[in-house]
């Protein structure tokens, strides 16, 4: 729930988000260090595309064409083999969208897709940044969250023709 609307990955207590308390402090020597056990080492391969993500895309496509039964069925087809309880229809389009992006967050945890999903909520689903990205006071150092919806492009990745991102908000 960081920033008022961040996703509660740790407190969700969901098997798709394995984590442990590292018993240490982070780089700032103040923040407790928690880490994922999804990967056993830095040498583990990272999945670029998976059947799980394909099923999530199919469920989203069903939702986008007004097929809530197909949408829910698609999500539950993923959940059943994992031993997760069956989802019920939230009953509204907004509730279904929230459910979709919650499921995407959990299934695709630690795969590098979250920022893209949040940007899609803004750009394709018409949400405002303040309802998707963290806002307000940062939890330490007296800082506040900014309005940028991007990750910076590392200097080493910038070519001679790089002029910056043209869409900094969604």
C-alpha cells in the first residue's frame, strides 16, 4: 500500500509472491530488507514470455470485448492448478479491471511488467496517475513522490539520436 495506492505484495500473503525477511537493513541502513525467493540466484533465467502471461492476455481480451464470463473463466483456469480459490465476478467493469491487474501483479511478480501495467491503466483504461502510482509523502527522508511514470534510460543505453521520452506521464 505504499504511497496510498501501491499493491500490497508482501501483506497479500499469496504463494505467487514468495518473500522472506532478510534480517538486515537496506542501502540506507534504516529500511528492513525483504527479498523474493522466486529466484534462487542471480544466475537464474528470467522468463520473457510464458503460457501464464498468454492466459492473462486472453482473459484481458475477453474483458475488453464485454465477455465477463470468459474473463473470469480465463483467470480461474490459471488458479485451479495452483490450488488457489475460485474467483467470483466483482460485478462491475471497474471491479473486473481491478481484479485483472491484481492477478497480473501476483502472477507476474518480479518479472518487470508492473510499471508497464500501471502505465496501461493510465493510458488505456483512463485511470489518473494519482489512482495508480504512489502519491504524497514518501515514508522517509521527508521526500514526496514525483509525477513521473517512467524509469530513466541509462546513459549507456542512449544512442546518438536519443532525445528523451516523449510521453512522461502514462
